[in-house]
C-alpha cells in the first residue's frame, strides 16, 4: 500500500464527513441547494465560517435565486453581506456572477470547471467544491487548511493552492475523492494548526514528512 492510500485509509476511519458533524455550514443549510452552495462559497473567501453563516442567513432570508440578488439594491446587498470580508467587492462580483448565470446560462449553474472559473468571484476552491458536492464529479477542493496539511505530509510539494489541488487530484485514487476534502479539512482545522500542529494527536503522523523532520 503506498503512502497516499495508507493516509486516506486512516483518515477514512478517524475523520468525520460533513454529514457526520455538527458543522455550522451544513447545519445552517449553506449548501442545501446549488444556488446557496455557489453563493455561500463565493462569500466565504478569507472569512470565518461563523461570519459567512451570519451573512448567508441574512441574505437567504430575502432572496431565493440569482435573479432575486440582481434585483436587490447595491446598498441592501452590502448591508446583508456586511459580516464577510471585502463585502463591497463581493457585492459587486456577486451581482456580475448573477447577471452571467441568468443571462448567459438561463439560470443554470455551469457544470464544467472552465465555465465555473469564468464566473466572477469563483476561484479554484469554489469551482472544485461545486463539482464535487453538487455534480458529484470526483475532484477535491483545496483551501488554505488542506494546502498546509498535504504539504506538511509531503504528499504534494506546491507553493500555491492551485498547484496543490492539481497534484492532490492527480495522486488521489477515485474512491477517496468524494470525501477527501472533508477529512483533510478536519485535520487542518482541528489538529494540524498553522503555528502549532498537534502532532502527538495526529492519526497520520507516522506518514508525515514534517513530523519526521521535526523529530530528527
Ligand atoms: S503529524 Fe503534525 S504536521 Fe503532520 S499532518 Fe499531523 S499535525 Fe500536521
């Protein structure tokens, strides 16, 4: 069994999927429809889950679809999403994204990575999450937590999230792709902290380059 498979086999048995946790994102239904999933993801960049949930709950109390967002005044949209970082810029890009989805795609969310990446405010992470969760395409989204974990483990070597995502998707067998994001993000958020990783509690420390180098 190679190192990548060994790691996934351990994570599968030790880390929860979103459905198995009381994760605030899922509990508040931020991904309960494709519309909410895409908008929530666009609003969540460089913002904590708690603040994203606050903004999304306020927004979804007033809008049900992309056209509803287009019809909001700029001032009202900004007021609703104010808890998230860069709310002014996000309000502008969100409206542009809604224009494209309504006018160019007849209210349909595109289902290829290339088209998703052309939507304003949608980057690699949101595009991959959309493909994985809503279209059940086998692709792993990489955020800052996962980027850190997989580089420390030494299963990828990449300076950017985009390169990490490419490498991780290349080396991950199909059977692990559906939940890999959820297992790895659980490790990154709860154990493999940026400044002080809790390596003694980590179930995959036996396969971690960073841990081995620190112990040497
Ligand atoms: S052993 Fe430490 S550095 Fe390696 S993945 Fe686990 S917590 Fe992170």
